[in-house]
C-alpha cells in the first residue's frame, strides 16, 4: 500500500520522475510517437499563422469528408476566371445619337479598376482552405476602348472615373462617372467631355454585373453638336 501511495504521489507531483522510477525497476514505459510530416527539400516549415497550411495542420482535411468543400471552391474559382476572360473579350453594345445624323452603332471594351474604401464585404469560410474574401469598392477607374460605325468610321478612348452607390444586400446600384473621350476620325483627334449615369444589376460581391449606361458627350470644339450614347454590357466588378 505504501508503494502504491508513493507511486500515485510521484505521478501527481512529477510525471517525469514517475517514468524514471518505473524504468529503474525494469518496467517497459511506452513513449508516445511524435506526429510529423515529411517536407520536400527547400520547403518552409508549417506556420500556424499561414492559412494555406490548414490542410496539413488538420489531419481530417485529407479525408473524403471535406473533399466536396475543396472541389467546390476550386470549381468556383475556375468559373470566376472564365467569366473574367468572357468579360474582357465580349464588347458592350450601344448606339450613338447625334443631332442631324442617323444613329450609329458602337462597340466598346470597358475595364474597371476598383479602389478606395470598402462598401461591402462578403467572406466564405472553409474548414480546410483559406477564407474567400470579396469586396466592393467605392470608386473605379474605367478605361474604355471603342469603335463607332459612323460615316466615316471612328475609334475612341475614354479614361473615366466612377463613384458607385449601392446599398448593402440590394441587387441594384447606380454609378456616376466623368471623364474625357478622345476620338480619332478622318485623321483628326477630337476631345469630348462625357459624364455618364450607369444602372448596375448584381449582388455583392461575386463578379458579374449587368450595366446599362447613358452618356452625354460634349466636344471641346463648341461648334460640334453634342451627342448621346446608350450602351449595355457586363462588367466583372
């Protein structure tokens, strides 16, 4: 009984001392095997603060239980990338109305570079993958290249700036834009001031918005009549 009480006291006070006492009597002491992962040469050690290492830190991430989560996230990212390619290649379709001239069709390729404060943020959390964070910014730079099929044919470049107004969790928003348009027609360069109003349809924050734009253009050469451009297209941001 005294030996048992002594062993219990040693185990409570100092587990390491108990193990050494048992080894001194010739008893077999089981030592837990450390868990480790073999890394390829040159690889960095796992960092608990690095989201990409979640797969290795959680042993269940290699099981079929979370296979669907990772597969679905990969398919979603691929779909967003394909939509980005579609948006870059497909033009906006519009019509230009000028005083004293017939309406002229136009094609344009508009791009958006978001910046500024965040209006809305959406986060998808995954067990075995980094969080998917998407945001909608308040401002955009909107360079745009276009062709107007008038007589004669003309090409133009617009460098615009837009402010986006869209309440949270509402699928309808408004964009207010302003910028100069540089048009090349019949060997002559002409500059237009072109404020615009855009109606945007789409929810935050996945890519893919339908946009209908009304643009008023006024030439710096006051002798030239103003014109109105109506166009419809899709935008990634």
